[in-house]
C-alpha cells in the first residue's frame, strides 16, 4: 500500500512540475521570440530562424529558473492535495507532515542531480549552438569579440572611417601575449599593423611591450620598433571577461572533468569557480524550495484563502532570489568570499526551513 501511495504522489507531483515548466517555457518562448525577430529583421534569413534559436535558448533559461519553478509546482500541488482532502487521507494512513514533506523534497533533490548530469550537458550544447549561430549573423555589428581555444579576436570601430582587428593568445592575469593589431580604412584596406609580445589590458589604455609597428608608405611597409606603446580601446580585461561569463555554454560535466583544461584555455578562474559552485548548489536549492512550499501549504488542513497563501509564498520566493543575487554580487566584488556568497542563501534557507519543519511537526 505504501508503495502505491508514494507512486501516486510522485506521479502527480511530477505531472504538476512538468505542467508548470511547460507554462514557463511557452511564456519565455513568446518573450524571447520578439527579441530574436528584432535581431533578424534586417537580415536575409529563413523566417523560422528566430523560432529555432528561441527553442535552443529556452532550455537553459528553464534550468536557471528551476528553483522558482519547483517552488511554484510544489506550492500548487500541496494546495491541491490539501483542498481535495488527499492530505487528510494520507494522515489517516499514517503519513506525518514530515514524511510527506520529505517525499517531495527528496524527489526535488534527486531531480536536481538528474538535471546536472543528464539535462545540463544537452542544454549547454544547445546554448553553444545558439551563441555560435548568433555570432555568425553579428558580423555587421561595429564591435565584436570572440574568445575560443585559438585565443582572443576583437573587431572594433575607431571612428567613422577606420576600424581595427585584434588577435592575441590567451590572457594570463591582466596580460595578453603575441598580440597583433590590424588597422583598416573604410574600404577594408590595411593601413597599419602592430605586433607586440605582451599587452597589459587592465585599463582601456592598453600598454604594449616589445612592439613592432608596420606602416604603409607609398605601398611599402616601414617598420618601427619600440619598447613600449599604448593603444586606446573600448575594451579592458573586465569588460572582455564579462562578455564571456555565460554559464549556459559550459555544462556541469565540462567543468568537473575539464576544469584545468578550461583554465589553460583562458577561462577566468573566478568564473569557473562560481559556475561550479552555483551548479553544485542547485539540488540543495531545489530541496529547500520544495520544503519551503510544503511548510506554507500543509501546516493546516483548513481551506484557507488560496490567493493569499500563493501571494505570500511568491513574495517570499522573490525575496529569496533577491537575497541570492545580492549575496552573489557581494562575492563578485570581493566583499565576502565567493564560495560563501554562493552557499550562504542555502545555509540561511536551511535554518529557516528547520524552524518551519519543527512547527509543522507539532501539528
């Protein structure tokens, strides 16, 4: 009998979860589709391209919003079984509030690990395809940055007439190595080439070292060698890093098994650490959000005002996410250690859910 009850509960809980996920997916598709249509409106592409790219973009957004989705799903289902008297029936069969809560919370916890190991590698591949495809159609954009295993590539407008292209090997600390800077006129004719062994890009004024400058004079390249040289750019290291702090293109398995390899490719150490711990915290976050929803909804068998309960629950959920983002911002600005910033919302939620569990266990 216990097995049948648990299967019944989990089947309906997961059904509710997938229904809420589908609602969020459709809503996200509609919103993002407008953005993609705006991006492609002046480009000669297949009319289905915005829809295809939106479909590849949304799964990663769903994973990012999974704690909120699981909270809404749990709250919805708990209110449903309470109002339908299923909760009362479970208690008649000997199921305490704690046991009911743990069934759903542990399911959410296991769901989190399933997402990390099975779903996340697929969605990260979809995100990479999305980013790669968008970049192909971004060639006409004035400023473009690409960062891959071959190093850094930048296209940057200098003024209305000239533009430059920069290529360099991976950065180490604030430095690029083997830098080449090509200056072109509006007709894409090369007018100057700068080669440098190193470039400090900590500021917008790049400081080049061991520089060779090749300028065209009457069709002949004239070479000038300098020990130091400065080039002004709209990019610095922080701005370049911020463009490539996309958690969605790296899967959990990529980071776990290829951490050193990714670091050697030039990925920022802080970014990788933040990605790893953010992903590791997901199952615990899902467990706690389900527990929180259960505490709100099954503390009483009375049919209270569902609208007030849902509204209060959503406010608490929004405040939780606000605190999570605030804590992460403090970690990113070195106000507190980054790992503590990622895990402190989990620790604080654990404290409050323990208090709630003790309260519902007394009822």
